[in-house]
């Protein structure tokens, strides 16, 4: 089951990201795919933040680790998007 979920997510995310770079795909479809991928990452990062705040009463160390993990993921996503956007601007 784990391999099936891994395969589906990899197909969805990698295929979606490659489709957003192709000019042959209509712009509306590219924006929808990018929106779904962004929404997926927002839900995952938000879920980690929510879990961190829910576990705060039981374990402060777990809260700190989860909070740092979610913050690192958020900063990494922002840096990646910024680099991709700058690369796209420079290519025009």
C-alpha cells in the first residue's frame, strides 16, 4: 500500500510539475495543476503545524521539532518558488 501511495504521489507531483513547464499544455490547465500542487503542500505543512500545536501539552520537544520541520519546509518552498520565478523571468 505504501508503494502505491508513493507511486501515485510521485506521478501526480512530478508529472504535474513537468506539465506546468511545457508550453504545449494550455495555460488554464497549467495554472490548475500548479494550484492543486500548491494546495497539497499547504495542507501538508499546515497539518504539521496543527500537529505541533496539538502535541504542545504532551511534549515540548516534539512541538519544537515539528515546528522547526514545518518552518523549514515552508522556507524551502518559498525559496524554491522564488528561484523558479526568477529563472522564468530571466529566460524571457
